[in-house]
C-alpha cells in the first residue's frame, strides 16, 4: 500500500468526526449568517498567516542533503501560499467586516493551540509533521470550500465574486495540490516518519475541528446575550 493510501485509511475516523460537526453540515446545507462567516474568516486569517512561517521553519530543520525533495516541495508551497492571508482580509472587508481588527488579533484559543502544536511538532518531533497539517487543511478545502462559499453567498444575498476569494480559490487550487501532495508523501518511506505524519494529521483534525466549534459557540453565546 502506498503511504498516501495508508494515511487516508488511518485518519478516516478523525476525518469523519470532523465532517460530522453540526456547524459544517449547517454551512453546506443552509449557509450561515454573515457575522458567523466573518468570525470564521478571522480565525482562518490567524492560521493562514502562519502557513509560510511554519513551512519555512520545517524546511530549515531538514537536511539539505537527505531531504532535498521535501525542501524543494516546501519552497514551492511557500511560493503558492504567499499573501493568502491578505485575500482573507479583503474578503472580510468586502462582506462588511473590519479587517484591521482581525489583522491586529491573535485569534481564539483553538487556533492558537493549533499553531502552537505545529511549532512544537516541527521543532521538537520532526519537520515532517508539517506534511500531516498540509494533508488535513488542503483536503478539507477540496471537500467543502466551494460548496460552503456558494451556500453562504446565497443565504446572505451576497455576490460570490466579492468576499469569497479565499474559499473559492482554495477549493480549486487545492485539487491540484492534492495530486502534488500524493506524489510527495509517497516518497516518505521511513516508518517512524510515516507515524509522525499520521499522528499529526489526527491531531490537526481535532484541533481544526475545535476552531469551528469555538467560532460557533462564540456566535451562539453572543446571540443569547442579545436576546
């Protein structure tokens, strides 16, 4: 079995649990309130702004002799991901949010925990753990980004050409990234590194799910206070 297929198989439970969250089914079936969408974008900004720094950290922890294929791949990822956090700020502005407030924030506890975990994993466990995070976040985008954008735009009578560039672009972009990722991760033959990637992916499914839970809970709490 190729390692990519093993990765998919061994993280299926965590993936299914992630996609069973009520907030995700609500988004896809009904869309959500614009304010909730803006809150989600704020949390997305606070993990996307760390994508390139985390990739760079992982790249610099690798061996220039033994890990050249992966270093080159991470450099390619960095080139692709540069500036994507600015897309999110533009989307926030286009749907009526305050991008400067988001720019000056650190995000909620859940997103900070996810980034802190990845920094620890890269520095103390293995830079290959970054491949676990990439697997989860890009796979999630492919599965729901386009549908989510369409549902939210429809529910709020918003122009999908404005305010949804991050979701739509990642839905399309990550389709090609998945094929690139498959070829890359299948070159990881070391069983210990494979286990690290799988464990990281499982953890990121949990932590990324916590981000969605926190966004939903904070929104529901605000509604109760208003009522």
